[in-house]
């Protein structure tokens, strides 16, 4: 089997072997991949900026307190 970057990220993050990845349930694999990518990005300043922008874009309700502080 050929392993890709996602598998390598998961192995390094979760400290599991490549063969253990094959035994993971799909939802566990996806969760580990998500967490591994966030962990990797949080190690650099540019990655932190990206994560902050992604978090802002994910918000669906306004921060009314901050808006009132800024605009009255």
C-alpha cells in the first residue's frame, strides 16, 4: 500500500503505525486527520494566522458584545 501525507500526519500526531491506520473507523480517521492538521498549522505563525481566519469564516452568529464595543 502507498501511504500519503495524510497518513504520515496521523502517524506522527497520534504516534501510531501505518498498519494501525488501516484499522481505524472512517470517523476516527477523519477526526485524527483534522486534529493533526490543526496541530501542524499551529506550529508556525502563518499557520496560526490561517487557523484564525478559518475560525472567523466559520462563525455564523455575530459577536454582539464586540460589535457594541466597536460601534456603540
